[in-house]
C-alpha cells in the first residue's frame, strides 16, 4: 500500500507540474526554437507510456530510498540526479542526432527535468511519510 500511495502522490505532482509547464510556461520557448520538429498534436499514447514508466522510476530510485533513509533531502537529491540523467539522456541524444535541435532547449529541459523530478519525489516522500505513515517519520 505504501508504494501505491507513493506512486499516486508522485504521479499527481509530476502530471500537475508538467501540465502547467507544457501548457502555460514553455510553449513559446519550444516553438521558437524547435517548432518545425513538433507535432501539431502530441502522441498521447507515447506520453502516457512515458508518464507511467517515469513515475515508477521516481518512486523506485528516489522516493523509496528516501523512505528507507527517513530523509526528505534524499528524495530531493535523488530526484534531481534522476531528472538530470533521464532528461539529459533525451536532450543530449537529440542534440547529437537531430538537425535543428537547440542547445538552449537541452539546457532548459534538463533543468526542468531536475526540478520536476526532485519536487515530485520530495512531495511524494512527505505525503507518504507524514500523512500516511506518521509513525515512521
């Protein structure tokens, strides 16, 4: 049950923040730099597969180790590292292989990956440990 709570908390935070990022904050930035590479409509099946898998990765690599350590800073740091590695893999591969991919997009996206993953992992840790498992905090 703990893992399910962690997964749901992580998914809620990650999806909420990414929705705001992708619909309100970053569209003009991405369109101006890589607009010709963007689809008119996202591939929602591929996006759903990413979210399902990545949220599981956040729980496994950041939230669970933080719960075992009893430390929100473990969630924050592990989440930031995971975000940098995962988003960095995507962005640097695109920079290495795609015409018209922007270094600025890679840097901003990697920073976003660190922030959103660290925030999601930390929030999930806090929700799980302090609201659902108060005797373990």
